[in-house]
C-alpha cells in the first residue's frame, strides 16, 4: 500500500540530495579561493579576478540547479531571475568574507578589556534587533494583509480561544518561486506570514489549521524564548572565547576557556537550539489541534511537504529545526485520538475525534 508513496519519497530524496550537493559545491567555490587569497596575501587579485571568476562559476552551477528545480518542482520563475537570485547570495558571501576577516583581525588587536566591552555591546545590539519589530516590518513590504473573509473570521475565533489578542496576518508575495511556508515573526509584537503559494494550494480548513499553528507559536512566545536562549548561549560562549589572554597568572585558562566557549557554541548551534525549536514545533501542533480539527493540520502538513517536495520520512539535516512531517503527523493523530496530552495547554481538549 506504500508503494506509490515510497516511489515519490525516493524521488524527493534524490532531489533533496542533488540540491544539497549543489549548494555544498557552491559554498566551497565561494569559500576556498578566499582562504587561499588571504593566505597568499593578495587582496587586489582577490577582488578583481577571484571574485568575478567565483561568481561566473556559481552562476553556471545555478543554471544547472535551475533545471533540476524546474523538473522536480515545476517552478515557473525565469532562468535568469533564478540564476541571479541564487548567485547573489554567494557573491555577497565571498565579498564579505575578507571584510569580516579584517574586522576579526582589528578585533584581536584590541586590548582584552576592549574586546570584552565590544563583544558585549554587539550582543546587546543583536538582542535589541531581535526584539524590535524590524524583521516583520521588512517582510510587510512584500506582503499584503490577508483579505479572505472566511479565514479572517476563523483566525479571530482562534485568537479568542487561545487568548492571543489580535494578530496581523499577511500574505507574503513570493510569486512564482512556489514556496509553501508560513511563520510567526516578531518576539514582542506578533505577525503571521503565509506565502501566496501555500494559501492558494491549501483548502480553507487546512489554511485555518496552519494559522492556528502559527498563533500557537505566538501564544507560547516561542520566538522570544528561542531568541533569549540563543542570545544567552552566544553571550556566555562569546565571553568565554574572548577571555583575556593576558591574564598572566593562569595561562592555561586562556586556552581552555576559549576552547570550552567554542565547543559550547557548536553544541548549541547544532543540537541544543534545533532541539528546542523541534519541541516548540510539536507543542504548536498540539495546541493548534486543540482548537481546530487535528486532521486538517495533518493534511496541511502533508500537503506542504509535497508542495515543497521535501521527504517526510527523513529530515534534510539532523540539526534541522523542524521535526520530520511523519513524526509530527503521528503525534497530532495520537493527540486528536486522546492518547496523548498536550504540553502547556490547561483545560483544552481535542475538539474533533477522528475515526480510529
Ligand atoms: Zn511552526
């Protein structure tokens, strides 16, 4: 009975593997020559010869990637726009790499105390950015408020049930890129964004389920929690890493503390934070399933997986911040059938039971 699905899953896995291989090759092309140029100490050659050649090679690879994307996901974007968009991000990376390195060298020419002050100022600034409304207001520029009367009405019902207060819902116009996604943006003031591709391809009930999931993120303050946890970890690790190297009396500490800081940061980025985010996803799923029909959410998740052509069985990367669709579906169904209790939701019960 799983024959057809496993065939699709195999195709999806092949596609995902191809795309991630291409992305790795592009990163290497953008990264390795830079390291070489810096090592050889040839900055002029770098900007005038190396960067343009890197960009040309990446543009060529992007054109190849475009064909894979087009046959797998039937994207409608023009090849030139696709290649330009894809190449741009790598070009920014290879141009900014030497600048970052220069700032790094400048940073290490400061005294220990200056370094500690600088890094903590940067941390405070980054936290202010995260809790500010800047990311959402930038996204609103390419969006329009959700107008569908049915969805707006349902969203109001859900926000009343969850006690989130009124939340703005915006439709992100990504046009022919065909990305089905939704997200809650903002750590203090909450907005929900839905891509046009998702809105157009999901049934009204499935869209309502997606909105409920995003509202659940807002209710649980997941964005704020993730930001504060990530910020605290980076601040601790950063301070350990710039620990005064000239402490004199304890020279061993000046090696051990930065190493501990670095390991802690790696551990946090690869395991701790993605782990917390996966937990938040499952929590948002179950809270959503307590105010809408759980099966609508299940159908929405499975449809989104198909629309984005991502395998539902394996996650693309082991540190991925979303659990595999299959795991989420299993948990939602268990909750809807009353076999599991939702975390942090007092007094709410699944509103619909699905036939067993
Ligand atoms: Zn989510």
